[in-house]
């Protein structure tokens, strides 16, 4: 029994900082910065969470490039069933990343104005030559 108590104490101790000096100004600045950015960070985390699916990233990329597509177009482009694509679009719509516009009986999807700057910044990462170089290396089987 004594060894379990000792192990517990060691775990607690490993979470204690051993630095000799503390920059209180830095800690205050960082905490304040996080507090000031709380809402944008939550929005970004939500967008990233929704976009963290390969199919949804592809849908968002297509919508960014084409401006608007209907579920049938996306279904054909992605080689997926309409219900499967619709489920992804529903999540993106509920998350505020896309909106719909009806033209007759067809519903078209667009990237929302509030999500566009964030998504554009993320999509820039895909067109970065350094990013392309890493993908090529990964495709060869080397480290990513």
C-alpha cells in the first residue's frame, strides 16, 4: 500500500515547476491575451472541429473555389451518395460555415461571410509550397 501512496506523491511532484524565477508580467500578459481572445478562439476551435473531417474539408474547398454548389453536384464530384453529402452539409450549416440559397427546387450551398476569412487562411496552408513539399515527402513514405 505504501508504494501506491509514494507513486501518487511522485505524480503530484512531477507537475510542480522547478524554475528559479517567474516572469509575472509575462504570465499576466499571456492570461490577458487568452482572455481577450476567448470568443475568437472558441469560434476557430469550432470551425476547425467541423473542418477536421476529410470530406467536409473537400466540400469547403469546393465551395470556396466554385462559390456555390448543390448537393447533387457535390455528390457527383465526391463520388458519394446524396444522403451522405447532405449529412456533412447539415453539420457545416449548423456550425455556421455554410449557408443555403434556394433557386426553384434546387438548394445551393455557399461559404458564410463570417467563416470565409478563417477558411481562406486555412486554405492558404494547402497552397504553400513548403506544405506541398511535405506532402510529397510523406507520399514517398518518408517522415511527415
